[in-house]
C-alpha cells in the first residue's frame, strides 16, 4: 500500500542563537476591515502573537487592531500556507495554522550532517534541517487520520518518484518519497487545511513544500517523525 502547531518556539530558537532561514513572502493590499467585536479583536491578537513569534512574514504589531501593515503580513502568511481565501482576515484557520507553526520546537529534531526531514505530528508541521540550520519551513503538514496513524521513529528514504500511483486509493501522489513499507512524503491531492480528512498514514505537503523537499532530500536521507496527532 502506497498512500498517501503559541508557546514561543521560534523565539526560543532565536534566543539560543541558532539560525533560521527566511522564505520570501508575497505582498498584497489589505482587504480586511476590522469590526468592533470583542471576539474578532481577541482572534486578531492571537494571530498577531503567533506571527510575531514566527517572524518570517513581515512586520506585525501585537495590539489586536489590524493595521494595513499587519494585514499585508497576514496575507503573506496565508498565501505561503495555502490558506484560502488569502484576504488578511485572522480567521480560525489562519489562527490555528499560525499557532501550530509558532509552537513547533525545531530543537527536537536530531542533529544531522545533511538535509533531514522532520515531522511534528502533534502540531501537524514539517521542516527540513541541515547541521542545525532550518532550510525549509516549518510549514504545514497533514498526517494519518484516526485508524491510519503515521508511525513515529527515525526512517530513511529508500525510493523516490516524481509521481507515484496509489493502487488501493487510486490517486496520483506527486513528489513521492517513500520512507516506510507503506508510507511516504508527497504533495496533497486535496485542501490540506481540511484536517478532518487526514491521510492514510502519509505525510501530505503543499505543492511548494513537496517539490522543495524532493529537491533537498535524497535516497538515504533521514525522516524523523515524533509526537502524536490529536485524536489518533
């Protein structure tokens, strides 16, 4: 069968003097007009806190009041994470994804001499590190649903294919990287933020991340999977 995370994690990483690479963020005019609603202000503040902790997507002021600058940063984050619509609104999906990314503890992944894939099941995130430097992510991932939990442990990629066919589920899996007898990394074939869907054990990635991971990782590269997806 081939089938296809706010606690200041990034702030702690930077405080330790460890490097984190930035990824380019696209910009767009702010389209979000805040409403005088206490719940909206709270949600905005929580998204601002998470994005301030992440720090890779532009300037943001943590005050619960979305300025044009804040909104542009939110849009950049939404676009990078494949959130639809990317309109600058700090809605539930944006809040959830931002908090999961900010909570990802990069230091959990063991030291590696070359690129190593790291899958945080608890926060449903993915990143690649090499010699202590983050070279991709952290970004979103989606792993096995209840009954199909992605196994934890340290594995190695033993087969790669630009496009692999899943016989039991009859779907193409782009940028396939096989690391257990039945599970691999690959581009998602559905909207990745439909977290209720999950996978049949594989690590689903956005197109940009699956493609870059395919370029960075080679046969024999380590895949470190840790934590536990809620509900599994």
